[in-house]
């Protein structure tokens, strides 16, 4: 199936081809004709499935034909910039180009107000900053005929439910509403029920072939994780990696340790200024940095072309976070590797993630980095004599053990 067969204009079909999209993805095949017809849509799709193109292309065509303006709500600053950039790239070949803007916190609100003067055809926004701008009369929500909630589950995870409710109350009652989410926990299902009118439903997650991600799980002495990571990066044919740590402090410390070991690394977390975050992300995408050490801020929405490796230096809190972390690799039909470093006392937590996701990743041990005690035994026994478990590790093991008992 070609892009033109989905009902797109020749200009937009050509724009898709110019992005090196040889054929539409499953979510694009399903969503584009539905959005062009003007109805509401509830869509579930895996990360990296071409979701942004699935709504950007038909919304550009509706703007081209009818002047329909679109508001896209996203959870993070980085995703706002990325989505806006995709709209601009896809509209590059149009004779008349839309005004596309991204607004988000962490940047000057006055500069954004200046940038919003006149008609904005596509506005990509984080909810908090959008409400600020509405309060300053820089945005008139009643002028948008289409609303997109992108990464709806993440929007709710980050506590934006009240902001979303306030924004919905200001939008026209007669509008097209599109909700995209990788997962549909009860809170997202409830949001969809209140937001959408007789929606079409697409589920590309169920029954599809998973991305070509090689998952590895290495049992390692907690104190030796950094040394093992340095060895893995040294041995890799392509040393670029997105490494996840649990906290801002952990990101900063690990980036320093990797740099001391000769690896060009930088931290990436929510307490960095927007300018610094842009600088670090641009450096990583351009290859000036080998390793980005990130909190879960980077777990959703950041698209890094050809990223070969994701490493869970600290395990994620939930199966959903695990899925989105490893989904940063093996995007757009490529393959990739995801490695989880299972420190002393974390085996039970990883077992819980596996159980919830219905998978099993074989454990590995690498000579010289073996854990002091077998993590499963530590987790089940609550601590083995001689094992170097921190208080945090013991609490994590006990909580995971308790959760496993409940399930």
C-alpha cells in the first residue's frame, strides 16, 4: 500500500517519501483514512511505529483543504519540539505552508507569546505552558477544530489530568479529537470515554510483530556496574548508547564516571535548563556524544535515528517504563539491543517486570563482574551473609517479593 492510496494529496504523499518512508506503517495505514474523514479516533500503537506521521499527514491535508487548525498536547518539552519539527518537514513541499509552533515550560514565556502573534495553524504544547499562555490571552483555544492527545498515558503519569480537563473545557464542543497512547490503563480509558465521540478504535499493539530488540539481562555486583558498562561500550561495534539511571544525581555521577573512563557522556534530566537539554540532545543525535545518561524523562517521545543500544543501569519502576525505555532502539524497522544490569538484590523486581510483560530474558554473568550473592537468593531470603546490599536494595527486594507473593 502506498501513501497516495490512503487518500493523501500528491504533495503530502511525496513529502512522506522524502522522509525515506518507503511504505506506510501499520498505524499510518489504519489511522490516516480515518482522520481524513473527520471522525474521532482512539489508537494504541507501539513506540517507534510512525505514530506522529499517522496524525500529522492527514491533519496537514485537512488544514490545506479546509483551514482546520490543530492543537497537539504532549507530555514533554522534547516531544513538543520533535512533533512540531515533523509537521514542518512534512509541510516543506506544500505551496502554502502552515505556521507551526511548539510551546513548553522551561523557556521564556514572553518570547513564546511574541512567536504566537497572528494565526498559528498547528500548535504543539505541553499542558502547563498552554494554560499559562491561555491565561495571558496569547492562545485562543476556541479556534482549534482538532485536538490530539499524544502519549496520553504519559500525560496522565506526569500528573496532567487537571490541566487536560481545564483545556478540554475551553475547546469547541464540535471538534475532531484524536487520542494516541502506547498503553490503555483504566485512567486513560476513562479519559478516552469522556473525550471521544463514537470513536474508531485502532490497536496496532496486539497481534503485531515486536520490534527487533535483542534483550539481555546481566546479573552483576552492584558496585561493578559502571566498570561493566565501560567494558560493554568498549566492545560494541557502535558505542552510542542511551543509559537510564534512576535519579538526577545518579545521572550526573554516572556521566562523570563514564567520562573519567574515556567515554564521551553527558547527563540528561529534568533539572537541566532547556538550553542545556537541547544542547546535550543535539550533541548526542549528531554523534558528538557517545552516551546519554538519562532519567525516564527520555523514556518517551525522543526519537534518535539508528540508536543501537539502550542500557537499564538502574531498573525501571514499572513494566510500562521498561517497554518505553527499550523502545528507544529498534525504531523504524531497524534492530537494536537492550541490556538490563541486575544489581544485587534487584532480581525479584526484574522478575516482576517479566511476569507483567509475559516474557523471560535469560540471565547472563560476565567473568569478573559476578554478583557477590545470587540476586534471586538475596531477594527471596531478604539478604545473604556477605552480600553488599544497601538499605535501598533491601527495601526494593522486599517490595518486589511482596508483590510477587500477591500475584
